[in-house]
C-alpha cells in the first residue's frame, strides 16, 4: 500500500515507522523537518517538509496514488480539512484522522471522517485495567 502520513509527532512517527517496517510505501509530511527525528532510525520511506493543508504539498507527496491517508497532526481543524480533501478531491479510500479533543469528535462524525481519539482510547484502556479482576 502507498500511505501518506501527515504529522510526525509521536503517533504519526510510530505509525509511519511500523507501516514502513511492514513493507508499505510510506511518505511522511510535516511542517517541521526536525520532527522526522521521531521516525525509527531504520525508516526507509520518504519525508517531505511542508504543510499538509497545502494541496501542492499533498500532490508532491503523491496523494493521487495513495491507498491510505492519515491526518495525524496536533490540530483538529487541519486534520478535518486534510481528511476531507483526501476523501473528496483525491478519492483516497482509506482515510483516518486524529481527533485530539473529545468534545470535537461529533464534528468528525457529522462530516463522515473516520477518526481515532487517543484520549478516549487511553481512558478506555485505563478503565479496562482498573476493572480487571473486579
């Protein structure tokens, strides 16, 4: 699969590194080129310094041929916008956006954007551990 990951924070870098190690073609885009240091040292994909909300940057990353697009930045608004662009303008079939603010999850749902909310997942995991053996 060809995967574009926008955002090389902890989540994005780890997802990108894992997909690369699984043999997928991965392009990571981030505004801050120093963020690429979070990628696994064995990362064999491509890095592109640029703003993922810029259509020209997305084209340079190869969005027209992408099988998967992951919007994993630290901005809900940017993630929403990029996910919509990937789905509607470029027809990417698998799109996932990071929803950072649990109070904004409804926006992702109304817009039909598949999302992951790490905060909610963390709460659920902690509560599962607390409830084990209860």
